[in-house]
């Protein structure tokens, strides 16, 4: 097994190992250490089937059943399909997943620890994923901004209907009903703007434009400009790694200290299909 950094800011490539079969306790400990160090891991030439993906993901913790069950694999409820491919006039998977900067499931009381994404079919062009390191973003904040956000909590909401910073994709034909359903299922939650990583103790920004809609106890006249400042800061080039997918890749990333964005750049009949699995995390502090 070889571990090589992918950039100066984020990411490592792990090669020379079949993660579904070759990881004994010592090898898995090396993977876990790399995960905490590099925050984004790319496992090359895996070509995992859903059962193998679920088995590997479960080594990191309890798995989540995705709320949008319409796109979960029938025989594997922990695997959600992300795809712009069409069947019977509709998409076979979530067609607009990751279309703005976010961290997965921050709108829940207990958000995701990590996400694992398997490349099933890649488009001829486009389809990259950008990642930004929130640990470095927090460290680089000016002292006065750190003082303004110290001890503050941000409000997270899953519905695009109440978030003016994001757009509803025309690919999601059921958008109105879907997001109204999300509002009914999930009350707004608040999490610390500055989160402590439970494994490393490092401080990271824990806000992003997809799900963060306000600051608890702060009027919007003050809160929204502050959020705009943080959102612009957190995706500065020195914090970002752009991943170009390869056939057979499995990527995983730490949702506690990384935000990501699916950059698009493709359209049907050019198809991008991915299998997503998420691991349950812990309550941010």
C-alpha cells in the first residue's frame, strides 16, 4: 500500500491495495491515520460493488440510510445513487447532488462523519469535485473575525426554498414537494461556527452556503454579511483541492473539517453516475 499527497492543502492517493479484502487491522489503522492527516483520500482502481463499498464504509462507524429513499439501491439501503442518467423520462439518481459548496447532512442534529463516493460511470468531460479545508480556512481568519464568531452558533436548514444563496436545479422536477417535505421532517438546527475535531482536536469552520442560513441570536442585518464574508473566505484558492476522477476511484472525505462542491460541466447524454455511502458522526462541539 502506498500513500502519496495529492496537493499541498488536502488529499492523499492510496494505491496498491484492494480495500475490500486486503486491509488487516494494521493496514486499516494506517488508512485511518491518513484520513485524519489528509482529510480526503482517493483509493485508485477499486471498482467496488455496493456490498464491498458498504463493508468498507462500515469500518469507520455506523452507516446512515439516506433520507431520499427513492434513489437508494433496492438491495443496499445504505447506498444512494447520484446520477444525471435517465430512465423512463426521469433521473435514475439524485440529479443535482453537490451543486453548491456544503458539508454533508449538517442540517441534522448529528451530521455525517464522512462520505464515501464510488465512481460508477464518468462523463467524457467535467464532473470534477472541489474540496476546501476548513481547518486552514479557520486558522487564516483575521483575529477580529475569530473574535466575532467565537462561541457563536450557526443555523442550518436543508430546504432550498428558504435559502436565497442557492438555486433549485431544473433537473429536479419534484423540487417544491421535495423541499417542503424536508422542512416538515427536519427542524432547523444550530451548530458551532467553529467546530472542534473529535479525533485531532483541531478547530475548523463549520458553515457553508448550501445549508447555513443564519446565526443564532444575531439579527440578519449583521449575520448575513458576516456569513457572506466567511463563505467567500473559505473557498480561497489556497484552501482548495480539485479532484479529477478516474475510473474505479473510491473517494472519502471528512465532513467535520472539509466542504465540497460538484463542479458540473457535463450534460446528458454524457453521464456521471456515483454511489454514495455516509457514516454517522457525532454532535459538533
